[in-house]
């Protein structure tokens, strides 16, 4: 069992999850300007995390079954977020407050290592995504995401994946063929 899986198990054993929340398709969990210091775990369904740039939505991350997500800017600095979190389809989430989570993380060396590993993985994923967007062709971006996150293509509609990859849905459709 990985250190991250152990953290999940401890959250469950210590009954630290807040009651489940069900979001209907297209319902918002968070909107720009809201402070949200929860860490979420997706039981079922999927969400997209995006910003609006000159009236255009830019998807920056997804949350789908058996994955964690947070409105990271707000989670880390306790300030209003620039991001929106919207259910792509009916989604069931559980959450834990940052205070409860950090108390758990700081309760043991293994928990601290698990959290550090999760943060390191997140930073590496973000760096890879930045590099891909800045230097890779659309096809290279598609192939890297397909290799890194094949579940994404089963959980998320093409129009949202296309936004995440910074291409049109038509371009993504052609590449998938």
C-alpha cells in the first residue's frame, strides 16, 4: 500500500471525511472569488477546474473517480480563488478541511512523507503540462496525456479534454482516429 493510500485509509478510519456532496451535471462546487480550503476525493463522476481568460474557458485540471483535487491557490493561501470547479456529470465527492488534513499529515512521519510525495507529484505534473503547452505540438500533447492519464479519456468528454490540451474538439477528434 502506498503512503497516499495509507493517508486515505487513515482519513476513513478516523472518520474525517465531511458528509458526501452530490453535484448535478454542470453544477458548480466553486466559483471565482470564493475561498475553499478543502481537499476533495471523487467517489463517482467528474469535475473540471478552469479559469476564464478574456471570456474563454481554459481547463487546467480534472478530478475524476478515485482522485483527489483541491482549488489549490485557495487551499494553500486561504485567499479567494481564480478558478471555477464544475461537475461534468453527476458527481459524488467527499472532502476534508485543510486543518483536519494537516493535523493528520503532521501526526506521523509516514503521513508527512505521503503528503510530500503527493505535492512533488503535483508539481512535476504541472511542470510537464507547462512544458507541453509551451513547446509541444498538439499531437505530442495528446499522446503524452493519453500515456500519463488513459482514464481521462474514459471519464471526460472530448470538448473538455480539447480545452485542457489547448486545441479544438475537431483537432482532438482527428488525432484520436
